[in-house]
């Protein structure tokens, strides 16, 4: 199959846009080239180019195209317009099912002609998050000025131009010319194939694969660090970003001036990352090392000492700024900053950060007893938790919210539990973060998130679709992890009600507040699914269940899952579904068939055995649930398997005798009702 190579060479593309651009290029090409059956599609992204290679058929086969026109009964003018549009006469049309139809034969088209026809429009509508115009004479936009287009089919140029009518298209035409590294190998290179393109650019100090650049960065930095007995602080996001900034990564280590080593490690790391894209290092004991790592996009002519010294000089200036904020912020205690929170807007409908702090203090006090924490420390931590938002350091580095509050609280002499809670109350921020376990930290983390969810839902800011500008899904997952991993027994409905009571008066009864328990339940199912557990078991025990104790719900779901993995559990599930289906069908005829069955009407031993077993199992299940012995409840339910199987094998439910039929349906109704105490088995998949 012929090989197509397309490269779009431009000025520097923002690193955050490169991966999506590569995916979009493949998607658009696959759609536009569908008649050529593209396969083996691969994308390449880098600071100055996005590219794709794929194999496809040599020809778009000919075909007959039918286009339906007006109805037979339509006015003559409609028919005239249809024929004029297609340049045919009425004789060329046929009547099919009451419509005039034009059938045209499309001749086969070579791949090169098809590609040349679709590429200009494809590139003009290429989706960039942000794009720009440049030069004069064209309205064409690109993320940065587009300089060259390589378009080859089996090594031959597919000629097309981006010009259209009066639009010059920046005089861009397809060619076989690309460029190597801007500094190490400037100038053009002729391209003949995808393999030669990759090899030729590699020889000209360009790695076209983002994965290759990431690997080179990681390997190079780790080797330099290990040579000095150090380790790089893991930061996959920074590796990805740097891989989008350099075409030929060259790693170096620099020295941090000892006078800055008393700064908090988080301050140094964030300052290096945000301002300079530097990597932090640590000693074998986990402490911050007086070294930093960076990646250059050139190979220095010396041993790199000039590049290293230049970066060290830049870093000293950055750290000097950080020290200024560090010293200035500590001149004012966190307690003295509380009043200033009334001047910081939280949300137009929800008031200031001061208002939010007062709500959190109240909620933290209520939660303290539930978690077994000091109420005094919880309320104090809540009072001070947002004060670092007014500090210079957090103003410069918002990523350090909470972290800096913890440092400043320790400096102010606050209780250790209070300082720890302030520093930890934003965690877990993501799935890889550890969950706080200190009681005061747990209380503050919960108070923060319960207030956030309640407030934003009341203000009508609940997430919709993929949009979640306030991070409410993340907050819900934070609540779930804090509860699960600390084994807390909390009534979520009660806590959301308590949180809502402190909202501004017009919002306390907002209709969206009723959605909060279900919102948490949905996030819980997402987390359970991500862990590989059966989320359908959680859904089954949640139907018509007003219980919001996450620990209890998960224990029930796990017990149900364990039962369903046994042979008795699988057969019981099948039999229960059969009973529910029979009952649903018969209820539509003359139901509902409720009430206690009459043992005197039983004619067969299988009826009597099922009834007797139910008499034993039902109270056993209820008692086990009351004691939260869910595994015992499931074992009791599983004992129904054999009598239920025998019932369906030997008993005709829809007996000719009406009284006998009603009695048997009542028996099934009681069985289904009892099983609903355990779960809604219709929610179980498979």
C-alpha cells in the first residue's frame, strides 16, 4: 500500500497543545481519507512540527451515487431547480418510491488526486485551542505561523496550494522540504519517505517522537542525579512539558546557592518548576538537595559550564524573590490575616472567603465529635485555613495554598495539630496523593469539601457534562477517600443539611441541594469501577436505599460481590430474576399479588420447603443486617438456592386453579420482597 507522509512545520507550538494536535491530525486524516482505507496511522509531535504517516489504497474505486430530488408531486419549479443544480435534464432522472432520483457514476480517483483535493480545506479548519493570523493577504490561521508543508505519497510530492481565490494562503504549497534543529542543524532537508524523514531529522538533532524525548529526559536526568547519590523528584507533568519544549534534550545539573537552602522545600520546587521548568532533587534521606536539574535544547561547545552558570544565576534571582515573600509574610501572623478574608471574594452568590471561613468553623466543630478530634483545634484550624490566600507567597504561587499556611502556622506557634491540618486540608488533590489520617486534618478536609459542594450546588454551579470549573467532582472524591481510608461512619445527608443551614438565606433551600447524595453516590461508583471492583453490586444495594454511610454501603456491596462469585450465588441470582420476571408479567394481568401465602393451600413439598426456608432466612437476614454482619446475611440468602431451584423444577406457578396460582404468586412475591432487602438484582450485570 502507498505510504502517505504529512508534516506541518511551524514556529514553536505550545507544549500543552502538541499531543491533542497530533490526535486531531490523525482523526481528520482518517475521516477525510476513509475512501482510501487508511491503516497503520501514526502521529508525531514536537515543538515545531506535527506530522502523520499512514498507508492507504492507491485508488478511490468508482461508484454509483444516488441523490434524491423532489417528490413526484412537487411543483415543476422544484424539479427545474434540482436538474439545474446538477446540470442534467429531466430525462436523466428516475422515479423511485415517489421521488425523482439522480444516479451518477463517479469515476475512480487516484489517491494523490483525492489527497490534493481534501488537504487545503482540512488544514484551514484544523482545530487549535488558540490560533493566530500573521502576515498579510490571507485569513488562514494556525497556532503559530505555519512555514512549510510536506505532503508525500510514496516519496512523490502531492501538489496542492493553500491559496484560495483572493486569499494567498501565505503562499504555502506542498513540498518535500523540511528543516532540522533551529540551532544545531539549521537549513532545509529533502524528504523521500517517513523512515528517511525520521532518520534524517535525527541526524539533524530532532527527535520526532515525543515518547523518545521523554525517555531521553528521564534517563539523562536520572543518570546525572544517581552519579551524585541523589534522586529526581518525580514530576511526570514537567517531563511532558519539557519534552514539548526541546527537540534535542540535553540534561544538566546546577548548584543551588546554600543561602537559599533554608527556604521550604515546596517553595523551592514550585519556584523552579513554574518559573524555569527546572527539576528538584533530593538526598537519600528525602531532604531537599542543593542541586537542580534542567534540560537544554542545544549541545554547548564547552562542557556546559556557561549554560549551567547562566541558569544558576537566573535561579538565584527567582529564589531571592521567594525569600522576599517568605520573610515578608512571616511578619504578620495568620490570626491577624483573618479579618482580611472579608475583602477576598469567594463567589458572587456566596460572599467572601471570610463568610466561607465562618461556615467552615461551624461545620468543623460539628464534625469534631463525629471523628473524635479536639473541637477547639478543629475550629482553630478552620479559622486559619484560608488566611494564606492573603500572603505574597501564595499570591505568587497559588499551588502552595495550604502548604504555606502550615509553615506560617508553625512559625506563629500554633498547635502542631492545627498547623498540620492547615497544610493537609487540600489533600488528597488527586488519586496518587496520600490521605490525611490525623483527626484534625481529616475534619478540616471534610469541612472544606462539604462546604464547597453544598455552596456551589446551592448557587447553581453543579458540574455539567465534562465541565467542572470549581473541581466539585474532585471534592466529592476527596470526601469519599477521607471517609473510606479513615473508616468513618458518617451520615452524608445529615452533614449536607448542616452545611446548608449556614448558607445565605436565599440559598438554604435551593433545589439542587437534593442532588448532593446522588452526586456522591455517582462518584463512589466511579471510584469503585476504577479500582476494578463490581460497581453493579454497589448500584444494586443502593436502589431505594437511603443509607449514605459509605463504609456500610461498601461492606454490603463487597459481601454481595463475594456471594455472587460462588456457584450458589450465581444460581440464586438467576432464580431470583426468574421469580421477579414471572411476578412482573402476572402483576400486569391481575396484580399486585401481595400478602402472605396460605400454607394450607400448598400441594407440593417444593412449595412447602421454599416457604419454610423463607420463614428461617428472612429474620436471619434482617438480624444480620441490623448487626452489620453482611457476610452472614449473604450466606443465609444463599441457602435459598436449592429449595428455589427445586421449586422452579417441579412447581407450575400459573396453575389452572385460580386459588393455587394466587397462593404461589404470593410466595414468589414474598421471596422477591425479601431479596430486595439484600439488593435490587435487576442492577446486576450479566
